[in-house]
């Protein structure tokens, strides 16, 4: 059953019990209002309150018992009532079952979403009790360990007994002669089915990355969905070496090498279409950590008009693509959709009359009609070396995956000044920082000013779930504080949030959308670049010239009900 209605505020209970002072409470109440923290989080982080004292106070406030989970030994049949992924997500642990009542230890017994999710999964009435957060985290790892994978393991090895559990752990000191047994394990039926299941599950949930993480007593599988990592059911620890060997064989890598990092790729066919996987192996203390980037061509949007850019950046971007020469530079963190935007731009300007050549590390997607060159640094084929050769191939348009050093930047700039349209990426916080970054690399300001036709910065925003979206009222003072004004949207603003439902797994978000700021080479900026003016001065002038910032473009999307204000503030915190 849900916790009883609160009769007193938590702060009052803490004061009554002498756990905090009036001054500490007033400070916490004043400062936490402008943050995403609740009162308890603020008091804990500042050392005003101990976890154990908070649990006692919550118990008093809510009228529910508190327990020390460290003292409990929980039978397996009770643990099976709550999936490990749910236990970790909501920090909750089943303690006992009495009749039709399941006693559930929780760090936050007011988490109605967690209680509702568990109520749907079980036939029990839920009786929450409050427990210390750190003790809960330790108890969850101790009790579940590798048990969270048992259901998945049964599914994989159905009809094969305990064959997988008998796999021998390969030690570093073993001879090359053991390679045959390692390869045999990797080709074993259960291992193949396990690998396929992990990959197919990732495709079904729309994951962009798959993480395989070894720990002392368990193996963890996580998927990155809509920019956030989500834990899923994992195989037993005993299948770790066989799984990693299988992935290395699929990637044509050395299964005997587990002391050095390795990178590779492989391709599978799922539901009639091909999916590429870029894979990286990193040695850790408890084995090799694996990260796979999912490159699903069926999800690739190569239509620049469908990326959802606002009017000003879209116009600036398309105008720059019509130029016969110059540089278009796109910035943003890893996973912000820069590659998709560049590919979409190339697709838009790809014509039989154009010779388009790219140099990438690595080539993520194959583009018809485009000559794509992968870098191979081990043999000296770097971005700079490849770019030199490309310029002797009579190109019209050149795309460089990333400008990482002065040499590459110098060649790209000279290419842009000699009649080539050059597209590339750069690591900066915003569009205005492009000019400062290039001069910091050692390029002369007059070369930067003459070559850069457009600088753009991109981020990805989480899209509000359409199934549970609801309109909300945002106070005027809040809108003013976040720099929203009516000029950012044509119609009356409609701000929304996601309540959380089964389709979005309780997050309130499903899918992502791109937001971009585009800074053309305004004449008013040229003198500033030549004088090596600070980034803020360049940005201020660009805004006066008509550029819209990342924050402004993101707020425009929030005003149309596509995302939330919270997501805007998260993605544009540096703006």
C-alpha cells in the first residue's frame, strides 16, 4: 500500500528531533528551490545530516517503519519477486512476503512511480519501509550479484543443461595452445544465442550503444537509449570470456590479446536490413570492457529538412551549402548528432556534377555516390595525410571527420581558400568558439576569417513522450529567468511535460531531436576575428546580426511542446 499522507514537513521533524539547526534549515530551503535537489539531498550533501538520521526522520514523518537491510539475509524466492534492473533503477529491495503483502525496502518510499511499476509486475500488495540509501545499494549488489541474469541465462541455454557454467576461465599465463579451446567456447551454441540476443534486444529498444562491463562477481549489460544508459538483464559471470571471444571473432580481432585495447567492426542482418556495429575492447581489472556503437542505417535520416532545425539556422546552413568554397564547421560533444547532420548535408548537395570525397575515423555509414576514405593511423594515413592526397583527386566538396591538430586545420583552411567546399567538425562549446579555437591551433586570424563560411553548434534534446504528454503552466518569472520571450515562437507557447508511462519506461521522454545554432560569417565579425576578440564579444555581435543561440532555438522547441524546459536547461547549460 502507498505510504500515508504526510502530516508534517520533513524540515519540522528534523528540527524537533534536534538533527539540524534552524539556520541550516533556512539555508537549505532557500538554496534548494532553484535547483533540482530536494531538501534531504541538499542537507546530506552539505554534511548537515547523516543518512541514518534522515531515515529515522522519514519514518517519523511518514508513519512507516525503518529497517537496516545490512542485517537481512533474503531468500532467493523473495528476490525473484523484484527484477534486478528494477531494484537498481529505483533503489528498492524485497525483504519478506507475508500472505499477499510484499515488504519493500526503499530509499524513497514516496516514489509512486516505483510502487506503481512493481504493483503491475506482481500480484502482491506493496508495504514500503524506509532504509539507508548506501546500505540499500550495497545490499542490492550483494543479494543479486549474478542472479539478475538467471532468467536470461535459462532462455539462452534452454535444453543445454549447465554447459556454459563449465567454461574454463582463461588466465593471462595460458599458452597459445589454448586458443583452440577459446575459439570453441566462442562458437558454442549458447554463446552464439546469447550474443545474438544482446544485439537484437539493443535494436528493438533503439539503443545507440551497448556496454558489456565485467565486475568481480557479475557481468553487467547496459544499453544507451535516448542518450541515457539503461541496465538490462545480464548473463552469468561464467559466460564472460566466451561472450568476449565471440565478439572478437565476429570483429576479426585477436582473441588471444586481452592486455591491450582493440577496435573493430562487424555487420549483421536483422529483419532484412544490415546493421553495422563499431566495437571497442578495453582491458579492466576484472576483464575486458566492451562498448559497441550501433550504426543502424534504417534509423539514419539523410534529409536535412527533416532534422527539425529552426528557421534561422536552417536558412543559414542551406545558404552555406550553396557556396562554391569555404568551410562549414560543426561543433558539439560526442553523441550530439554531428555525423548525421554532416551526412545529411552531403546527401543534399550530392549531384553527378560534384566530386565528393570524405576522410573519416571510422566510416560510420556508406553514402552512395560519395568517395569515403577511412583513416589508418597505424600506417600513417592520418587526417592530414589523407587530406593532402584527396586534394590531388580533383574534389569539389571535401568532408573531414574531425579537425584535431594544426596540420589538419591548416590543410583544410587552404583547401577552402583554393576553391573547395570543406565540411568538418571541431570540439568547442558553441559556434562563436570556432574562431578562437582555430587561432589557438596556430592559424593566422586572416586565414580563419577568410575561410570559415559557417560555424554551427549542435545538441540533442530528449523528446517528450507523446503517450503521456500533458500541458503545464510556467510562471512568468521563470520564463523571464530562462530568457524566454514571445518572439521565439509564432503561436501561443504550449509548455509540456511527460507524466511517465509504460511506453517511455516512466521517464516522460521517448526519442530525441536536434537543436542547432548557426553563425554565418557576418561582415561585422570579420574585424573581431582579426583582432582575436574574446568569444563572448563575437557571440554578442552575432546575436545582434540575427543569429539565434542554442538556448533560444531549444526554447522555441519547448514552446511548441516538443521537449521540456528542464531538458532545455540541461542541454544548454553552458549557453
